[in-house]
């Protein structure tokens, strides 16, 4: 970009323009050619106080050049001479166009207009990478606007970037506005529709979310992201059967993909843990999650996430049975109540024993440096405590205390 800008600048024949320019504008041009941007900025800023310069379009093309050079400088001190040099360059070119009523400077203006949107785009990328999404969105959109207005070209990729940055910055109204513009342009990006659905979900409008997602699926029927987005709406609205049917569409498109089976399992896992659902819904979701996790492990025997989640699923089911049995015993602390508890005790102990090999396998698959290691250790501590395995519990406690710096 720096080389391209320099090439454009060299095309401008400053010697032929010098006559008639205000003194500070000429000096600024000379300092640009010498590579002294600090002095160039001082001179061009001073030129704005000169009545001869303030109405000359060339003053503002030189000003735009100076400030674009500041942005592309590799010297942090030079680049830091102004907090937003590209905004100054943008405003300067707008002013130059306003003053150039006879089009004498039109070629100079157009040359810089070719460079400016690319620089603003690069600046937007910097903001995006630094998670400054609001600034990134505004810069992407300004780059898009300049190209559209100056060259009658619609840069849909840059507009999409502006919408995405706006969504990540939580400006939902703005991101929806930009995404809808892209829909009207038939921009071939399925994520637009899943994003529009997500925006509506955050607003609490599940019907509108489904409308956008289905609109996207009409255009991209095999897009997995849209299929999952639709399934998530059904899961959120407690339509378990529709969620299952929708997720199975994704699996049918790629049945040997363990990640899809894991995703199916994870969705039903969340449903199984949702205490606001009915017992029948939770039981259905539990069985679906079991089947999906097992299929994912069958396809990839070293799938850590599926192995660990399956162990936790068994363990949590044991907790659910235990808590229900304990509550019943508290309500009916009789001999009959205790016998009922003993019958349930066998069930929850069986679930915990089923969980054990999966959690132990998960621990063996990762190193102590892995961020998941301590999570698995805690899970095993809970399991060993509930299944009366003191030696194994002591080993897990030792490892846990090492993490806590107690040994």
C-alpha cells in the first residue's frame, strides 16, 4: 500500500503546480518530496490560515496527501502526529471537490480517491483486529461509501465487513440495516441470514428469526450454519421434535462427520439439563444426547469433547436421580420411603459408574497444561466422593491441591 501511494504521489507534477500556490502549500509539497512529514504537516496546517490558500482546491489535495502519508508512515512518532489522519484526508478531498468547480484538479482528486478507500479499509482491519468493532464498522462503511460515490462501484464485501463489525460491536439496529441492504443486493453469503436470525433472537422475536433463517435456507438449502440456526430456534422455543428433525438434516448431508453428531449431542445435552423442561422432555433429550455422543466417539475414538461430555452426561443424570430420591425420602422418612430410596440408589450409582471410564479417559488424553485438565480433575473428585472410592479421591485431591499451590 505504501509503495502504491508513493507511486500515485510521484505522478503528481508538483513543479508545474507550484506557481500560484500559497507559500505554505508549496513548502508542504516540497517537504513531502523530501520525506519530512513533520514539517509538511506544519506547513499545510498553517496554510489553512492563509486567505489565498483556503479557497484553492490544491491546498486540500496537498493536505489530503500529507495526512495519508502520516497514516502510512512506519515511524510511530510521525503516525502519531494526528489521532485520525485518514479522517482529515477524507474531509480534505471532499473540500477539494467542492472548490474545484472548473475541474482543473479533478485528476489529482481522483488519484487520491483511488488510494483513500484502501487506506481506510486497512485502518478498519486494524480496528477489527483490536476488537474496536464500532470504529471498524464505521471505517469499513466509509471505504464502501467512497468507492460507491466516486467510482459508481458497489463493494459488497466491504459492506458485509461493516455489518459484521457492527454486529460484533452489539449495534444490532445498524447491523440489521446493513445486512438487509446486502440481502437486497443478493450478496451470496449465507451467514447474513443466520446473523439476521441471531439479531431477532436477541430482540426476543423468534418468529422473525425463523423467517430470516428460512429465507436463507431457500437460497442455501444445504448450508450447515443455517440448519443449526433453525434448530437452535426450535430448541429455544422448546420444540424438541422439530429441533431433532432439523439437526438430522445436517447429519444427513455429512453423516460421517463426528463434529455434527457432537453438535447434535450438545444441543440435546443442554435440553436435558434444563430444569424448566418437563421430565418427559428431559428424558427424551438425555437419550438423544447419549446416542449422538456415542456416534461421535464411534466415528472418532479420540474425540476429547465427546468423551468428556458423555461422562458428564452420565454423571449429571445420576445427580438428577439422586436429588429426586433424596427429596422423596425427606418428604416420606419412613421404612417404605427408605426402601424406595435404596431402589433409586442403585440407579444413580449405576449412572456414576458409567461416567467413570469416560472421565478417566478424558483425563488421560490431556496434559496438566491443558486448560481443561483441572475441570476434569474436579469432575473426578466429585465422582469418586459420591461412589466411595477414597484412594482415587485422594489422588485427585492431591492433583487439585497442586493446582491451588497448596503442595
